[in-house]
C-alpha cells in the first residue's frame, strides 16, 4: 500500500444494510492495519473549510505581540494561542516548528457535565474568527461521532456506546501554522513522530503536503487525501480502550524540500476527546487468551494530563 485507504460515510448513513456493513468492515480493517483512513461525504462543507482557512491565515499574520496576548500558559495551552516551538513530540527535546491555536468545547446551557472546561479565548481583531472556528468544530464533532458508531459495531459493542462520552467531550480544534523555515533546523521538524492522545483525530486538507504515517514494516508513507476528504486516525485513548485492536499509528509532518522552505503550511486537526471521566479500561470484547489485557485502568482526564506533561504543554 502506498497510500491510506478511502471510505465513504454515505455508505454508513444509507438505508442499505449491505452498504452500512461495507463501511464498518472497511474502516474497521483499515484501523486494525494502518490506523488511518481518508473519509468522503462528511458534514464539513467546502465553503466552511474555505472560510476557516481564511480566518486562520489572518490570525497567524497578526503581529507577534498581538498573538502573544492570547497565550494562556495557565491553561496548559488548552485554549487560545501556543507560540512557536513550545510543543514537542513525546520523548523529544526539540520543539516542533509550528505555532497554533486551540478552540475548545462550548457546552450547551441545558447540559450538565462533571467536567469544567475553560472559556474559549476571543480574538478581538477578527470578528468572524471564533464563530467560524466553532461552526467547523460542530461539524467535525458530528462526523467523528458517526465514525465512532461504526467502530463500536466493528468492536461488537452497542452502536451508540461512544455517543454520551464524545458529545460535549473535551475535544480540541487546532489550527496550525508551520512558518517558513529560515535556517537549517537543528534536528527539528514541523511535527515530530508521535501518536495522538485522543480517541480519533479528524484532519481537513492541509495547504501543503508533509504528513506521513508509519506502516507495520516501519516505512514512512505519505498520507494523501482528495480535497473533499478528511484524514481520520485512531488516537492512543482508543488504542488503549480497545486493547490494541485498533491502531494509533505513529505519524509526523516532515520539512519541505529546501526550495520550498520559504512557504508556510497550514493544517487544522480536530482532536476528538471524550469527557474526562470516561474510563479507558480495556473493553472486555477486546480481551481474550490471545490478547491479554495490556493496560492499567485509567480515566481519559488522567491520561490526558500525563501526556500534556510529556509533550511540554504543562508542568508536573
């Protein structure tokens, strides 16, 4: 395989049981094998994607001093702006060559949850920035819940098992700017090799190539999707919860060829997190004599805190 498999959400949403089963089998097999798929017919419109990228580019073009005014280190980088080089891959000391922004969950007034999410940071200079970001957030969250329904059926549990945990979960929408490279990077790349923390990640098309995933043979392959597709991968929480049945694949964003160092790259992943009190204990359906339990019991909130320390966004 030279690229990631493509699946069509319209199959799962159809009234045809055979098409629905086809989608479940395709995405389940892909996530057991490579951990990545390209998904078409999601809920994010081309117009909304275009609007969001326009707002994101405008934000990152603001003066450095303006952007730094939106950095909230007291929140561990979970809302607002995170400046260049601050985050690094687990196990690396070199900071990634990127700056980014975080939109977080806004719980409906009539919903009561145990989690307390910090407020989103409002960008005063761009009146459409926050509203556009949250529109995209909702469409990506909706898409992600349908993907999780298919995976629940693939695992052999109730189709709506994940609905409660993913709805009003601690999800993050992260617009990323990889600035032009101005000097020889000292062992640093745009995003070091890593696995994502969350349940699943939904990534809209980046402005330039660079994303690579590692296959079972340890080879790096380009993750290429069509313009109308989302790249969706399994995160460490889901791998842990399924006792390694579904794979959280290591991936990275490599630096461009030297002749393209002068160019920026923009990317907007949506990290679908559950509510913090969700137990990530290995599901009984994923444990048997050939697949003994691999992980200690832990909640999503506890696991997230561990990983934010490991990647340098919060102090112990």
